[in-house]
C-alpha cells in the first residue's frame, strides 16, 4: 500500500488557487441566458463549494501559514461570494457572474503571492 505524501502549505495554497482559476474560467465561459441556467447553476454551486472548503481549511488550521489579515479577508470575501452566488442563482446577470470570476482570480493571485513568502 502506498502512503500519502504530506502536502505543504505552499502546495495546498497553489492547489486551491488552481481550483479557483478553473472555476473562474468555467463561470466565465457560460453566457447567462435561458438555455444555460442549469449549467450556470452547477458552476455557481461548485464555485461556492470551493470557497467553503478554503474557508473551512483556513479557520480550522491552528498552524495556518498565512497572515491573520489574509485569513480574515478571505472569510469576508466568502460572505460576499455567498451573497452574489445566491443573487446569480436567482437572477443570473453578467455583472454578478463577472464579480465572482474576479474574486476567484484575485484570491488565487493572493494565495500564490503570499505562499511565496511562506518558509
């Protein structure tokens, strides 16, 4: 039996950044209209799940390598993501989806930038 390799904080954050970017690309590729509602709903739900996993990990990790500021900002952003996700599920607009795409990309960039300073 093969044992699992330990994942460093840097590797974990880069992986989370990859998930955020992939989700942003998926959301960005869907044009909100009547025919894409199910596809958009699935993509929004998946994106919300990614954010929940990230925030849960940040809040549950007593040895979090990131600054308190980044942890708190990420948690606050998650509340914004939740609000805009529910708004986009109820009434999909290009603005709401674009905001979610932007938040994903910004957080991914921040994770990659801050993880380069983790020792």
